[in-house]
């Protein structure tokens, strides 16, 4: 109840809506979405409640024009951590409270008054939205335009090659900012410059200053005893293992058995054939997607396995599922592994490559890895 009251107060304070008589046109439904937010260790942090519009009823070209909004790639986040480590810089984190409610809405949009909001004596009324609401297709784009405009006004420049990263200042006063929707990662070396940026942001938005970065996009950021950082997704990895019923399984020492990767394509089978009976209810694609997030963020040791398994998402066979379960058993035994960044290392990009010749049992083609 307290979380719902806080959400309604935010909507009122940000002047998100006005109550009007029901129009003759489309009125989009709303619903309450409840969430339990936890910290990096899985401990209860707080309860959250959101009034969400049923955006699936919106029609492109009628209710909205565009919805694309850039977010920082995690590869770029890793690069920022490497820069911070090599340059002796610090990582801070901020969060914008109810970010979408600050974005102006261009289209005329009406939504139903949420369930539980008193309407005694108001007749058949609805909300005409003045600001964006969670759930609307265009909300992420409008919010990104809003914060992008503010950051540029504050002196930040957006990278041409990565629209989720901004930079301000020179030398010791330089600040790098990574933006993922409403999560901000700040790389800084000068305390006064950092406080200036935080103060300016707090003047325009209701911000939550989280201090030194610890948990971002499901990735735990730990400070190493000798300096530098360690990125790990232990909580997420164990959740994935339990989700797919492998919590009690025996641990595997490698993602694949030696030489089995190319054996996924057995004789007489191909990625285009239909799914065998009994495989329709197997969550193969879901497993591959979950493993892919781990590989992209902090577990490059899973990249080859995920790449091989993903080729059979269209019509997985029983031996593909067995191979996927072995990867889950490997993840179970290495859940605490991640990426470490140590100070004193040269900021040089090293590339590695390997090749296997004619090892694909299906095509007899070679394969290279970089």
C-alpha cells in the first residue's frame, strides 16, 4: 500500500495527467505492476509499485510514430571499467526516480484511471496524459530525448559511436557518463567536478545517489583489495541454474566435452528440420538467451558454447538440449567467476585467434575464433 501511495504521489507531483470526461476515441487500459527489488546479494531492498499503461493496444503510426531509444552497450561499460582501473579513477552510480514521468508526451493519449484510485462522484472520467507513463511504446524514446537535452545543456558531449556514453571536461576534471535508461554510471577523478554534475542533475530530476558503483544491470561491481574492479553475475548465474531445474545437478568442469561442439549437428539432422516430439515444451531458447546475457556481460568463457547452441534454436533436438544442460552444470560450478581488472596494466587492446580445420561434422568447414 505504501509503494502504491508513493507511485500516485509521483504521478501527481510530476503533473503526469489531468482528469477529463471519457472521449469518444481510444482509451488505453492501465494496471498495477508490483515488484520486489533486491540488492546484489538477493536481500530485500524495497517494494516497488508502478501504474503501467497497456501499451500493447497502441498502433504504430496512429498512437505513436517512433519508439527507438539508445542504451549503452555492456561492452562499453566494460571499457569504462578498464579506463577507470588504468587511470586510477572512481566509479559512482545514480538512479533517476520515476524517470519516464519527466518526459513530455507529444501525442494526445487517454488512459483508464488505475484500479483502487477513488472516483466517488466523478462520473465516467479518464486520465489525459501530459507526461509519459510506463508501458507506453514511445516512453523510452521521449525520456531519452529529455535527459539527452539536459546533459548537453550541462556541457556533456555524446559519443558519435556510442550514444549511451557522454563526456564532459578535460584532464583531471573529465567525467564520463554511461546511460542505460534511468541508470547512470559516472567515471570521475575530481571530486568537485563529480559533485557539480550530481547537483545539477538533482536540480532537474529526483535522483537517488547510490555512491560508489556496486550493482549495475544485474552485474555486481566489486573493488579488488589491490585496486581495480571485479565484475561478476553470481546471483544471476545461480538463478538461471535453478530456473531450469539444474540446481541439484552434478558440476561440469568445462562447457562442452572435448570435441563435442561440432557433434551437435548429427548425421541426418539440420537446424531447419522440425522439432522432435517431446521437445516442444523444452525451454531451449530461453536457456540460450539466459546464457547469452552471461556471455555478453561477464563470462566470455561461455561465448563459444552459446554461439554453437544458438545455431539450433529454430528446431533443437534432444542432443542439443543435453549439451545446453552441460553448460548449465558448468555455470553452476563457476558462478562466482567473472572479469577482473587490475591497476598498472597497459591500456592496450590485445586480440587472440584460434582455428580448427575441417572440424564441422556437418559441412566439413573450418572454424576460427577471435
